C-alpha cells in the first residue's frame, strides 16, 4: 500500500513537471480565504499604481470625440441614446456597449474626468482578479496564477488601456472576454446547453464593447490543448482527468456558434471602418510594407514586454520599406522561437502562450491597416497574457527542477512587480493633460505628424497661433497628404486675412481627401471664406455641398438660413432654421427662427418660440447678442 501510494505521488509529480498543470485535489487547491486575500491584494496594487488618475483630465485625442464633445454621450442614458449606440458607426467603430458605458458615466458623473478614470481603474482591477481566478481554476497553481495576474495588473504597457478615458472599450471588452473564458472552463468540466450559453453571451458582450475579442474561438482551441487537456492527443494534460476529451474535429465543430459571432463582428467592424474611411488603401501602404511592418511589430511588442520604456499613445506607421536586414532578423527570431516552443512538448504552456500572443495580435498587426499607427500599447492587452504565462510557468518549472525554494523566488518576483508598479505609476502621470500627452509623444517618436497636428490644435486654443502653424507645417512636411493639418493651416491663413491662401488649402482638401467628413469640413470652411468675401452664392453652393456629403449638420443649416434671410428669402430661412432646431436646438437658433417668422408676418408663432427660449436659455441676453452678430454677418 505504501509503495503504491509513493508511486502515485511520483507519477503526479512527474505529470506536473511535464505539463505545468497541477492535479485537482483538496490539498493542491487553495483555501477560499487565501483566494480572497490574493484577490484583494491584486485590487490594492492596481489602485495604488493607478492612483494618479484622479488628477488626470480628459485628453483631446479621442476623449473629445467619445465623451466631452459627443452630444449623444453627454445626454446620458435614454432610449434615444440606446438606439443611437446600436445604429451608429461614429469613430469608424461599432461598439454599442462602450457608447452606453460612456453615457452612463455622463449620467452619473457629468463631465468630471475623475469618474470615468476611476471606473477604468476598477475594471482593470476586476480583470486582474478574473485572470487570477481563471488560471487558478484551470491549472491548480495558486502562486503562478497570482504572478501572471500581477504582471497583467502592473505592466506599464497596459496604462494606455486604463488611463485613457476613451479606451473604456478595451477594459470593458476584456472583462467579458475573461468571463467567457471562465464560463468555458465551467462548460469544459461538464458540457451542457446552459453552460455553453454563458460562454456565448459573455463573448457577445465582449464583442459589443470592442471587436478585439474576435479571436476567442481560436484561443479556446489553445486552452483545449493546455491547460484543459480536452484534445484526445493531449489527454494526459487534463487537470485531474475530469475534462471530457474530444477529437480536434469535434472541438472545432463545438466552436461553430462562436465562430459565427466572430464572423458577424468582423463584417460589421469592416463596414464601420470602411464607412468612416479608417481602413487605409493599398496605395497608401503597399502589401509588402504591411507585411514587413507586421513582422517588425511582433518583435517590437516583444521588446516592450521585456523592457517597457518610451511608451506613448501613437507610434506612426512608416511610409518606406524597412532595411532588409531588419526584416530578416525579425523573421528569423520569430521562426526560432516558434521552433523552440514546438519542440518543447513537455511544456505545452510554451506553445499555447506563444501562439496566443501571435494569434490574438493578428487583427491588430496591420495587415489590414486601420488608422495611422504601426503598433499601439492598447493592442497588447489580450496578447501579452500568453507571454506572461510562458515566462511565469517556465520559471516555475526551472525552479522546481533545480529544487529552488519558493522563498528565494519571492525576492526577485516582488522586486520585478515593484519596478513595474513604479513604472506604471509614472506612466499614468504622462496622461495628465493634453499638453503633457503630446509633448511626450513628440519627444519619444520621430516624424510623428499626428502629434504635431494634435499639439498645434492645443496651441491654437491657447492663442499661440504662430507656434501652432509651425507644428502644422511640420506635419505637412512629414506627410503631404495630411488633410487635417491642411484644414487647420487654411484656418490659420483665414485668421490672418489671407483669404486666397485659405481657399487654396480648403480646395485641396475638398478635392483630394478620402474622408467624407474632411471633405465636408473643407466645403463648409470654403463657404465661410466666400461669405466673408461678400460672395453669398458661392458660399451657399459650398454649404450645400457640405450638407450633401454629411447631412444633418445643424450649424450649416443655420448659416444657410442666415444667407437666405439676408437675401430676403424668408420662407427658405424659416425652413433652414426649423430643420436645424429639430436636429440640435439652441437658444441662438430659436431666436433667429423667431425673428424670421416675425418678419414673415407670423407674430404669434414667433412669440411662442420666444417664450420657450426664455424658459430654457441659461443666458438670454448673451444669446440675443450672438443672434444679432450672426445677422450682421459677424
């Protein structure tokens, strides 16, 4: 009996060493109290490392489009907001759950940035806890799971996903993504319709927050291999041998509903990004350049995982091919690591972690180029989980093989987490405001035309127009087809009274820009120039073209009403004002409508509107002055 027990213990120990999965037993599983303590510890380190967010404001890089200047989000939660969230392709994305989350923030906190930032931090803390619980339940290893969760919680590359208010979609999607993985582990231990429905629902919610979770069905196949051990060929890796084992074909077929969700999400995402002109054409980035950038980017991400320094929000996409030796060296490195993990069949977590990193990064690696970035820190939020598992489990196995005490491992582990926590704390401070955000980005990147343009907008708001123009010229010099910078340079020339120069820049954007929004803005700006030059017919044509490109612009409708009223066409003026107020009611717009109605002989309607304005206007005298100035052409 003693010999039999010893053999069993030796067999189990050998299996743990080979697979990195602890057998399920009451002895190996942690107590509920210890689990709770570790969860609270993870929450605590996240709150401390991200404590500076309470001093951060919004950043004028997506925060304005997603929150501060978005009327639908600022209106808070309502049925109208829900309808809009599920039907809009704003910002070249379809993520209704994210829009509703921002709207809920505005409902609760208004436009106070502390609220959204704290919610992001709490979501990140919840994600760290969920990751710990997921790994612990799947592998039976308490300390290794804690270390992986701590790396995720404290690695500074994740600061962008947490400290950037507009990146709510990342932390929110990750929460449902991890819940889907937990539900899948529950389902794998005892397959059933109710458990599978939990996986599907969690996955759907993750996709509704951000399509980054689209690779989940493929990642589940990796988990089937390790640590769940559901693949027949890898049956011995199952935790305690409790997970039902299936053939590869059965496991793939099992994911069919999830694959359909992924396909639907991919289709909707492509529609949204194409509608918003976010997908860059092959003429801008050739297939060869995209392939080279993808290979180089994988290695750059590995570098940031090991040495997380010089982290910024935007790394500009190159416009020229890389040196051949760089691409070759990067490709050799990737192939070498792939070969090594495939040979290490006794450590299946290495292959799972590596292919998790490679596979989950595919949608964001740039083969289909969306946006102006080559890589982005936020894209590492899911993929780096694979790298963290590889490192922690490998160190654990090496220490076990050399019989190194856990106490000795604790010292470098704590030192590593402390260093990451300090780096994260510092990185959060760089998101304090728009100026520090853009200044740091320019200092740590080269030829960053987006950063030049963003800083120029800020300097213009501060009244530093000459400095702003210098940055705009730098942006155009780096990227001649930088149409937003051209528009802003046109505004700069217009402000100086150089109407001909402004018209030239606006016309260039109106004719050549790929974005409908930019072309509409160029036509609207042209209309303003022609109106100031005393050419109302040309101005009207430009404004109508802007409305044709992007319908529903209330401000342009008001301007067309002003042109019609100045020309004596009161019915047209009333029509334009009424349409504008139906879309975006303002006290100034209603005052203009009332005056046009009164001039047209509809005094009763005009008085009714004036009484309504008096009730909801916050500053009626100021609104009257603005209306008079607009009528005077100022």
